[in-house]
């Protein structure tokens, strides 16, 4: 029965998601063409590689967010977890005197623990994901600011900057890291029982429970994964900007969720792919960069991205209604 529930989710996914991804790909190509026409600097190798470097943190957090939204959940706290992990990385190293490698590992553990707390309260206490992660958004950000006392941490050794500022075969190091996790996430979501279970939960959680799927354990796992990836994004971010501040990651949760939804992952749950999320992440970053190079101010960029997101949600809802009519 579990296979039947998962199969239904896969059929829905393949029926509509590919159409969404194809449309999004054409939108991306059109946007690149228009922005390249408006600015000669946009389509240069140096600019594109730099934009690739800048999108990694959002991309890393968007992967587990895809899993979460597929199940019908949400995680608004990822930006705050990133800020908390960033400041703790510096505190563990500079204030507590831990080796930098140990400080990085401990910051990742804190990120995973913060995500676990979200998942535990959502599943065991029954707090809705929106309310729980909205609360921890404020809690984790408050902890980061309280621990940092508005002071930044600097003076990291040169080797630490290899991840955020280095290159491998002419490509930013962190882009290789993001590509690795994209591939792993796509394989997990597409070809494993765990991935099929996510679709089953998003399509009908009650049916998934009766089918023997360990819904609570899976939810705790993906929220923990979300916290861990936010911690990894914090490490990449600190390595890239060379300093640690408690305000790191502020507002990034909106970019993450926007990229995932723009990529075709339904806010109603049950559909979504990693490829769609990848296209969403790239499109948002290129729009920000291209519009800035074209002289569009920050407010205008937000308006453009907001309009595209609304159109994406309407398209996703239209495809969902079409699949429902076909069934």
C-alpha cells in the first residue's frame, strides 16, 4: 500500500512538474537574453562565476527546504540558524580556544540540533510548522545577537578561506560543493524509498501513516537536515566574507522559499524536484544581478521577483488543477 501511495505522488510529479520545469527553463533563457542585452557586463565569465559563488548559501538551504515543502511543511528559521551557527563558529574558535576544525564541526552540530528541535516540536507536540519555525526564527536570531554582543570575529587563518574564496579548475570551490549536494539530493528524492515517502506524506499524510510510513521520523530527519545545511551555509558564508556577524542570513529564508516554490515545489505539498529548485535558485540570483547591472534599484528587483513568484504559484496551481481533472 505504501508503494501505491508513493506511486501516486510520482505520477502527479511527472505529469505536471516537467511542464513547469520546461517553462521555467524558457523563462530563465529569456531573462538571460534580456539582461545580457541591457548590460554588457552581465554575460561575462567573471560575472557569472561570481554570481555562482553568491548563490551557494541559498542553494544549500534550498535542498532540504524542497524536501520539507514537498511534505506540506515550511521552515522559516533557516536564516536565523545560519546566523547562529556563523557566530558560534567564531566564538568556539576565538573565545573558547577550540581548534578551528573542531569549531566548524561543533557549529554544524548546533545547526543540526536547532533543526531537530523544530522537527521534534512539530511532530511530538503538534505545533504547526509555520508557527514553530516562526518562533524559532526569532529565538535563534536572538541567541545569535545575545552571544555576539554586536561584535564580529575576524582573523581566520588563510586555509579557512579556501572554501569560500578559492577555486578548483577555474570554478569557485563552493560551487562544486553545491553541485555535489544537488546530485545527492536529486538521487535521494527520485530513486529512494525515503524520497517516495516524502511525496506520499505531502499527498496524503493520513494515508501515509496507515501505509506504515514512519511520518514523524521522516519529518524530524528533514528538519534536522535543514538545520545542518544552514550550518554548512554559515561555514561557506563566513569563509567567503572573512568575518563572522550575528546578522548573517537575515532574510535569506525568503530567498530560499521563493527559489523552491519558483522551481515548482507546491506549497500544498506532494510535488517538487531538485532540478526545479536549482533552476529557481539560478533564476533569482541572475535576476538580482542583471537588474542591478541594468540600473534597477533594490526595491524594483524585489517587485520583479515577487511578480514572477506569484505567476509561478498560479502556474503550479493551474497544473495541479489540470492533474486533478485528468484523474
